[in-house]
């Protein structure tokens, strides 16, 4: 007898400044599969999430769109809700951190922390953008990592070495808002004493609350010693004002995780659930967070400490996963591999993606690669060729020759019992987030079911009227094996399982339904549950750029790429509008052409060797062969995008993009910097 558990589950909040992409959906699918499995097992499980709506990026994006932050986040919330629903994510509540419930809990927890002595006030040196007239959030300052020396890192943590620090620690910092060097001003801030929880956190991390690899990663932070956390920001700031501190606002990472509790509060208010049953310090319920590996610090150190300090329970477990890559590369708008949830949904069933991700997800934090060739091959092989093939091969004989009635006994009960007994191992895989292992076991059973049908060949026996009962028995066996598989796959393929359930004319399934075969009942006529994927259609999810544009640089409209309208027009040509946040990240530099040569095998390309000052020398490929004699380019100063991700071509590696204007062909005009410019100088 399984003891019934009470479980609260969350996935990481979605930042409300853009659409959901496949990286977001990976996490939502992993979480949803685990939640559906728990419910199928008979446990009480509640899944809540919300939009993360506060902070300077939201404020600036709203300004760029000419709307209020409230209007921006309301619009995005509708889009996110629809994407999640269409991806079959069974949320019990989806809220927003900009809610009355969240403000009330933020204030309550902050005051509890202050009363307990865990809040400190200190004067800090903070980055200030004199041009924008605002204090800068950590991630709006970029520079060289003070630990490993990696360039172009945000002001709170390094993506290369994982170190955390403050913007003041960066080398050569610049404001992301204006591209100017920030100045440093004193401001009084409020700190949460994270260091007071170092011992209890160290014990909690090693208690099984985190994966082993995560615990080892966290050891690095414990070795360095936990630093107190700045939880305040100065106006102007879109967020909640700190009680008793006019002009000071909660830092987004303080109120964001509290958004989980606010969303759950909304569910409690709607359904009669009791908040303290799940969040009280002595609660016997469970609380599980699903997150990406990039936000480990906040969820495994800062958040548990805040909960403990406010006399609330810590998470039962924090489950981290890796990132999504497309065809072995990071998602990239320029490569056409930045696939949004809506891009995908406009082309294919959500269940194909759910199955593909499930077949790759384990309990580890390795990245998940979505190889589009493998995507179509796996779905066609597993779902169409193995799974639904069982039903399609058997159902017609039952409908035509037995009036839709299943036999009253199985011809091979031992085979059925083997399928039912496999449920324990599959359940264990689901429980430990090894959905890849669960899928492997289920597909191995599907192979056995198909082998059974191949061995007994009902299509051959059906030609002999005297074999009608034998055909009915064989197909009853096959359909019952299919039914077991669909019960096991219900967390992954909820819509397909529901259709299969209706095909068998059953009102509901739980995990225990697989233990008993369905006999003597009448099935409905079979309707196809899945269709084959066209690999060519799948390939169109990624839209490669034309030869010259992909190789180096799209030709910008007259006026130059420094004009925001020109960038917007160029982005529209590529099919992806950019936001002001994207534009602010473009690092334009002066470069000197050291050498230029034609590229054998490419009619449009020149290969340029550039001196970009302190950034060193780089090679780029430019589609300007028709317009420029390579010999005349040597020594010339041009403008390049210096922070563009390198692109591997069959001719070599292109390490940047040069800017030009004109319609193309012979009419291409390179953008030249002002007189007195030098290689490496920033272009504003």
C-alpha cells in the first residue's frame, strides 16, 4: 500500500520581458511529467508557477515600448499562460510576482527577518550611470571577471567559472544601458545575513536535498564563505517598496522566489487548501523546486536561508537540469535556432516535444541537445513505428470481426503479468527524474508487444474464418499490452493517453490500472493517435540565413547600424524583431583591416584579418567581394560587432560581423569610424 504524500511543486518563474523558448519548456515538461506521475500514483500534488515581473529590465523594456510596466507584464502573462497550456503543462495556478498576495508575503517575511536580527543596513558603493541618471542593477554592468579574466561578464556572476561578486569587483566595467563607464556612489542598502546560515545550509545541502553534482558545486561557495546578500535597490525601480524605507525597493531576487508562495496562496484561496499545512516549519508535506543550473545559488543557498530565517520550512529538494542546445549549438537568433514555444506549436504536436525531452532527461544536470534529425527519427520510430503501431495492427480485427468486443481471457497471461510487473521499475525511474530510463523500459516493452503480434500474425489467421476466436484473443492480448504502455506513458503523453482511454471506453486511469487487464468490454473504432513527422518540415524549425548574411554580416539599411530604426529593419528582414535590451548588448568596435583575400569556392566572400585593439586579432568572412578590391581594403578602418558569437563555416571560423549599408552586390558601402579613431575603440 502506497502511503499518500502531500506535495507542493514549482518550476522557475518566467521573466516577463519576452516569449517562452524551448529552454523554458524543457523545465516545464520535466516538472509536469513528475507532477502528473505523482497524481497518477494517488498522491496529493499541487503545481504552481508565476511570471517574474520586477526589476530594471522590465522597467526599461516597458519604456522602449511606450507602455507602463503593468501593461507589459499583463500582456506577457497572457502569452505565457497560453504557451504553457498549449504545451499541456498542467499548472494548478499561474500567478505573477506583481500581485497583492506577493507583496503581503514579502512584507511579512522581511519583517520577520528584521525582527529576528537577520537584516542589516550598510552604506555601499554602487554603480551609477550618469547618462541614464540611474543606479545600475548588477546585470546591467558588464566587464572582465575578477577571478578568471573572462571578458563580457555580468556584474553578479561569471558564466565561465561560476564565481559570484559585485559590479565593483569587475575589471573595466561598463553600463549596459548606455555603454558608458559607470561612476560609484554611496547609498544605504539593506542586507540579508546569509552568512548566519552557513552551517545549517551546509547540512541541508548534503541531506539529499540537492543532486550530488550540485552539492559538490556548492562546496566551492562554502569554501569561499557565504556573503551577506544585498536585497535592496534604489529608485527608479519597478517592484515593491521596502516597509519603512522610502525610495528603497526589494531586489527582484528577494520577491521572485516568494512568488512561489504567493501563487500557492492564490490556489489556497480558491480551493480551501491551508497554506501552513505546506509551509509551516514543522510541515509533514513536501516542497520541490525544479530549476535550471544557472540559478543554483539563489535556490539552494539564498532561498532556503530566507525561509529558515522567517520560521518557515525549507524545500524538500531542489532539482536542477541543464540547458537546451539545438543541433549541438546554443540557441541563437542569428542562426535561426532560437525556437520559441509558439514557433514550435505552430508546426507540431506538443506531445512530440514532451516525448523527445522525456527520452533525454535524467536526474543529472547535463545539457539536452535537440538534434532535429534525431527528433523526427525517434518520434517516427518510437511513437508511430512501435507504440501506436500495436493498436493500429490489432483494433481493426476486433472492430470488424468481433463487433468491437474484447475476449474474456488473455491467451498469454504471463506476458501481461510481465508488463504489469515492470511498472515498479518504471515508477522508480519517474520518481527519481530518470524519465529517459522510464522511456527505455517502456519502449523495450513495446518491442515485446510487437514481437508477440509478429509471431502470431493475426492478419494471416483472419483469412481463415474458423480462426476468428484465435484472432480475437491475439488482438485482445495486443491491445491490453498497448493499454499498459499508455498508462505508463500518461505523464509524458497526457492527450494521447486520454484518447487511448476513450478508445477503450474507460473513464479514468491511475497507476494501479495497469495491474488488471481489460477483458470482455467493447472498444470504439480505432482512430490514428499519431502521424509520421516529415524530416524536411522539422528542419524548417531552424531557418538558416542566406549564404552571405550567414557568413558574416547582413547589409544594413542606409543610415548605418548605429541607428535603432536600422537595426529594427534588419531584424525584421531576418524575421526576428529585437528589443531595446538586445540593442544595448551590441558591442560596436573600430577594427583595422590587416589583410584581405578572396575565398576559394565562394563567389561573394572575402576573408578579412582584423586588428580590434585590446580584443586582439580576428578573422571574419564578409559578403562584399563584388563591391571591394581586397587589396584596397588593407589598412582601412571599419566598424564591427565585437561580441557576436563566432560562426563555424566550411571556409573557416568567422569571429565577428562588419557593418555596411546599401542594397547589395556592387552597391555595398562600408561604415567608417570618425577621424582619429583607433582599433578597439567603442562606437556609440
